[in-house]
C-alpha cells in the first residue's frame, strides 16, 4: 500500500490517494481524500466491478462540493474496491481493504455506505476490526469522548414511521430539492408529475417524502424494468415501498404497466429524478427526456454532454452535489446541536437547509442569467465558514 499525490488544477487542493492491492485476490482499491483543508473528511465506500482510481477521484471532488455548498468544515473523500459485489468473498474482501485504511478511519475519515455497501455491513466489519464505529473520527473532530459520540450516533437508528433516520436522511434532501424546484417553476406539489430512476435507499426515501407531500409519482425504474402509471393517475407508492428489495416488485396488485427500463426517459413528467447510478443522463438519454427539470439523487448522474443537451432544450438541471447533499447536511443536523437531537429534528434541518440552498442557487441562476451549475459553483467558491473549527456546528 502506498500514498501518492495526484495533480489537480491549480485552483483546487491536491488530493491524497492511497493505492491498495489485495494480498489474497489481487484486486485494486483506493482511498481518496480530495483536499487537505479540514481535520475531517467524509464520503462513502463502494464495491464495484470495474471501479477505477480516476472515478473515485471524481466522486471525492463531488463530495467536496457537497460540503462546500452546505457550508461544512469537512473535506470530500471516497474509497472502494474493484470487485464484483456478487462474489461470495465480498465481505472479507471489503474487510481486508478497510483494515488497510484503518488508520485513516480512526483519525480523519468518516466512512459511509455507497454502491453495493450498507451501513450494517460497515458496522459489522468495524466491530471485527476493533473500532466502535466507522464514523469514529467525528468524535475527535468534535472534541467528544467515544461514549458520548456513540450516544449521538445511535440516533441514526431511531425509528420514523417504519423507517430509520439513517434510511431517510439522504432521500429527504432529494425530495426537498424536488419540491423547491416545483416552487421555482410555479408547479403545485399536488399537480407535479415525477418519475424516479432507481429503487435503492435514496430513491425509496425520496418517493416516501414526495408521496407524503401529495406529489404524483407516475413512473419508477430499476435496471430490469420501468413501472408506468396510466395517463391521469399515479403509482401506489405505499404498496411499492413495502418491498425491501432494491428491485421493483411485479405490479400484479396495482394498475400500472411494466415496460423496458429505458422507457422511463420518455415518460412525460415535470421532474425527472435519476437516483440510481452515474452517467444515466448522457448524450443519448438527454435527447429523449420528456421533463421540465432534472433533480439528481445519484452522484454524477448527469454527464457534461447530457447537461449541455438539456440546457439547449431548456430543461433545468440541478447540480447533483446540491440536490444530493442531504446526507451531509444531516450530519450537521445530528452532530451540530449542543445536546442530542430527536430524529425528526435532524430531518427538519435537512429539509429547511436544502430548501434555502436550492432557492438561493436557482434565484441567482435566474437573476444573473447563469446555469444552475455555474451559480452553484459560485456559492461553493464563496463559502464562508462560521467561527470555530468543529466540522459540524449549527449557527
């Protein structure tokens, strides 16, 4: 294992990259810290066949932008292994990688779940490695002892309407971004038509909040199929969300049509939410999207070519590091207060701050005739941190 530096543009801090070669199976892995500005860095770990160092660097940069636009004193990070998640050795492979980067997890890296990894899996591996949490670096950064930190951390598992705070927090941010875009476009939530690509944790939680707000979700898709509601109706979201799989259930019990997964792109709607994988809105799919706005829930969901095509078609695109920063904001809502918050208060913080951020970015975009991407980058560059040096501090 070796640490190295990668060259970035002059106006961007250099990232730390730790290269890993597995001693048992020979696969590659990387830990990437995008910048070295703050005492804490944060981001998810993924297990993905074909994963590359460069892709993790791009994702770590995106995490930095999430932190910047949310005004958090945290650097962006990502890590992962190039490994088929369907192989029976996945958990042991991930465990060996995590053991290799354990000094970073203990000292400065707040690890979270990403593609093909869930929090329970990380907690289980962490315990085997002798650490109380894969987010334990937060304790030192906040000046807390481990006992107090673990009491606060346990709030992530508080139940909310059959969910947990951990399961809802990122999706709550995407849903609020969607509602804020509806307001910007003068579309009433109860009249808004939304389609969602993906059926993972973020997509489901987003659907839960939108459905509770009266939004009509007319299409859902995974990589196997799309489920489309008949004209003038919406999907039975409550029934769909009862399924715990990351694949959509069959629609025997509801009025809907099962079609090919790519059909979701041509389904006429007000908001399209790509909440599955990267690069799903690309040169080809952007040309056929039948929507007024794109609000990403997945990192790097819209390619640069796709965004250019959408802009030319007059379709609003919210930057993914804005609509997708709800998980980061939730850490501020959880760890920022002087005393332990209730789970509902953390979600309210996510929704309130996301609404304000989206409104600021879209208003500047309109007033200064900028794309939302440019307006958002300006806010990132203008980030002014409140006094102090703790990563999470409520104003």
